C-alpha cells in the first residue's frame, strides 16, 4: 500500500536530492549538501498546509467559489468553507503520473477533466529537474477542450534553512506593491510597500513580522527573473528562489495560524495571477483551444 502522497519519485544530481509525489504532483523534499531547503513531510504523512503542492487552475482564493467566463456563470465547491472561498485549484488531491523520467529529472503529468464549476479540459505537465543551477520547476498547461478556458498557476513551497524559527533569518523579496486583503483573504486594493513592514526589497531580518500577503510589481534582473533571497547570518546558509516573467505575483506566508509550519518556515508561492483572479480577471490567462502556457521557477542553494 502506498502512503497518503502515493508513489515517491526520487531524483538526484551531484549532492542534490528531491522527492516528487504522485498525489497532487508536488514536491515533498529538496536538499543540497545534506541540508534540507524545503519544509516537507514524511512519506507516510498526509500533505498539510499545502506543502509543495501544485495550485492549478487557480492559485490562492476565489471569493464564494463563483465566477463568470464568456457569458456563463460557474460555481465551484467551497474548499475553504470557514471563509466561504474555493482555494488553490482542483489538482492538489488528484493522482498524477510520472511521464518522462531520468535520474536528475521527472515530468509529472495529469489531465484536468471537465467538471461542475470548471467545464474545461486541460493537459498538465510539471517538470522537476536538478542541475548545477539547483532545482527548476517548469509547468506547461495545454487547453485540450473545444472552448477557451480561464487559467492560473502557482505552487506552494515552504523554505527553510534549518532554524527553529524564521524570525532570525534575513529576507530579501522583490515586491514593490502589496495587495491589501480582507478577512477572507480576498484582495480589495493595492498599496506601495514603501515605509511599511512589507518592504523587503533590501535584505532585513524577518523578526516578528507576520506575512500572509500577495506581492506584485516584482523587481527583476536583466534576465527577467525576480528573486527572493533567504539567509541565516549565523550559519551563512542561504538560498534563492527565482521566478520567470510569467509569475507576476508572490505570496509570502510565515504560517502563523498553522501549527505544523508556524514560523518554522516561510512559504514563497509563485503565482501567475493574484487571488480572486477568476472573478476580477486580473492577469488571468485565457487559454484558447490547443494553446499552451508555460511558466518556470526554481531554487538555487547558496
């Protein structure tokens, strides 16, 4: 019998190791030089708090689980009933299959079939690869149905440097704008981070700052990538999480309400669109029949 996350697919390159799981197609572990860089979970444990999960066809929250698209109204199940929202898409508990597979890489595949609330067919492939540049994750979504469909993508890694708390870690994050959210986690506006506790564009200690916020207007390098850097001043350990131009938003989450991850790690969630994009249309991808959308992010150990 397999555990709650199904088959465990291990990949390796030099001193790097990663484990990808069948249930949800997410990433359970990633380490370099024997040091864990993801706050993962055991092969015999359930996936809690979204750890490493793929968030498709929308990341984050959808108000009332309801939206309109091309003149039709759609209602999704409320998977966060305490807030009245649908959260993190439809594939987190689905079984994926390992397609292409080599020692250092695996491509997880799944077909999102039409269903009430999302009557569209999308073929999904998520490639996890290790190289001298660290971990890279490339997601491809292809509309295999007869009509256009709304689409967004994200993922939910929790980063760790092995410290008991993230409070002493130094964070640099590229967001120049933070989305102001209501008590349900739904954005109601946007504000510059200048002069606020949310400004991490220059490296500084996380301290007691509580984060569960989406950021945009990401400062990017000449290669088009935006980068989040995490450092431990004591051990000098560190990592960089990068996202390509397709990921226009980052959700930063210190996990305060969740006992299993509370301030032990920090989630840095790449998102192609903001929360509630199915309702607002903000940066929502419209996939025409036969069209594909690709996005990439990764982690570089330091």
